[in-house]
């Protein structure tokens, strides 16, 4: 899973750094510095509240991509190890039963589809 998150981290950092440069130059930050606010106060009370929106949007849009990638890798046999539950492992386990009863494949596939929709 760590290998899936490293490429996405660069995009998240890029999305956060752009508004950070705008927020750091605001008048309220300069005024708080002039009044003697500590660095911790500036980060947690002034800067971070203005960065929550881009962080949350970026993470929320990356979660379905990560779930799909993990399920696909596990379905192909390169994902998580067998005792761990995963959508791809459920789909892989249902493939031999597809000819007998297609609902074994349909139910985990539909659940994955609904999760990502």
C-alpha cells in the first residue's frame, strides 16, 4: 500500500503548497507576527484552517483511486497477502464459482462499484 501512496503524495503536496504561498502572505499573518504570535499559533490558528479545504478535497478525490488500484492489484495477485480481506481478493475467490452462480462475482463487484460511486 505504501507504494501506491508515494506517487499521490507529490500531488497532494503540490495542491497544498500553492494556497500556502497565498495564505502565508496575507495581512492577518503579518499582523499576528507583529503582535508576537508564536510559530505554533500561526500554523494551527492562522494557516492550517485556511488549508483544510484543499487538503480534504484532494484526499477525498484520491481515496477511490487508491481503493481501485489496491483491488486491481490484489485481483491480479500482486496486492495484499491472502488472510487480509480485500475487494480484489473477494472477486478473485469468486471467479471459479462464476459458472455455477454469477451472484458470487456480482455481489462483491457491485459493492465495490457502490463504494466508488
